[in-house]
């Protein structure tokens, strides 16, 4: 069991020793000079050691007092830093985001959120998969799925609109990607190992002679898109997430139209956290960014997070 003197006595001594004045210590602690003096005396009696030599006009620390001051100042600073860190962390927004959404859409824009000093700092974790607010310390998430998470509030951000994308070089080969029939002559680049996206797009577009299981599989959409930009094949992606890449012609959309996969990205959080200031401010900002993104793209994608 720790042998720790009363905290008020420790605080009174530490303040007195720093200032070498009972009066200044009393002002700092908002108590009377007599109270400070009594606390210091009680600490000396508790320890059985003289800490401060009291002279008529000034105070001097004994060797024991110097040792106590050093240790207590470090300890109180450590406590203050810990409290500040915990408070700051509590005011942060702990956000889990699907990797593709984070890399392609959120991270390029997130600096605009944090430029506003009134906004919380976003502690961002990226990964694929689901979220468990019971087992993990997250305030909210932007998660890929069908919007069905029992017990959670789920607000649609983007519906997934699948489109193939490629480099300009693939538009000029012997089998240019201006005709769906030429797709079978090119390598498919998959953003996940299950090949799901290409499979549903090929089926929806009745593309014949194309094996959805051929090609290269990547762990993330970002990696597949980079391979496509270097001419290694044709990737499948989400139109809503790659407006910037299409606008800059870093990637091209060889075939018109898009296919809604039935999936999407949702802003999810426990209902009991709906009124948290961190979540409200992020939702408001996200709604504005989505509106701006939609306006710049000039397309009617469903984007429905609301700051209300």
C-alpha cells in the first residue's frame, strides 16, 4: 500500500517551496496564508522531517525540502499533462473509416475540417470490415455495406456506383476499350480478393467471354487504381469516390453509365451519441463537402448525410 500524505498538504508545500512564500502560495491556491502554513506544518509532522526553515523575513528549503519540491513538481506536472491528454482525447472524434473511402475521398479533404479551430481533432483509423462500438473505442464510422446495422444509426453517404476505369494507354491498344467486347483481352484489376465488384458489373452489363476470376487482386481499391493508372489493366471502382481522378484524367471511364451495386458508404454511430458535439460538427461538415462534391461532379449521386 502506498504511503502518501494528504494531497492538500503536498499541494501547499509544493506551491510554498516554489514561491518561497506562504503569501504567494495562498494566492495561487485561493486559500488563506494561515491554511497554507498549517498544511505545510502537518506535512512536516507526518514525515517527521523539517522541509522549510522559517526565518523572520524569508523562507529557506532544507535538503529534504529541495528533494520533496523536485519530486512533487514533476509529479504534479505529470498529473496535469495526463488530465490534459485525457480531456483532449475525450474531445477528439475517434473515427473508423473504410480504407477506400478514406484514401480516395476523405483524407484529401480532411484538412479543411481541421483548419477550423472549433472542430475536434479527428483520430482516424482505416480498415475494411465492420465496426463494434462495444469492443472498440470509436465514436463513429464511415463503413461500407448495405446500411443494415441493427442498433446503430446509419446515414447514407454514397451509394456505390460501379464503373471500370483505365489509363489512356489502354484506349489505344490493338483492342481499345471503346467496345465492351474487347474487355476480354485485358487484365482485370480487382480492389478485393473476392472479385465481387467485377462479377456483379459484368453480370449487370451482360459482358460475354470475360472471366471475373482472372486478373490481379489487391487488398485495397487505391492499390488497384494505381495499377490501372500505370497501364497494368482495367480496374473497377466507385464513381462517387473517384471524381477527382476522372476530372484530372489520371484515370478514364471507357464505358458510359454506372451500376448501383446495392452497397454504399454509411456514416454510423450509436444512437446515444447522436448529440455529441464531435459527431454533430463532423456530420455538418460532411454534408457540406458532399454537396460541394456533387455540385462539382454535376451528377445526381445519392448523398444524404444531414447536419440537422
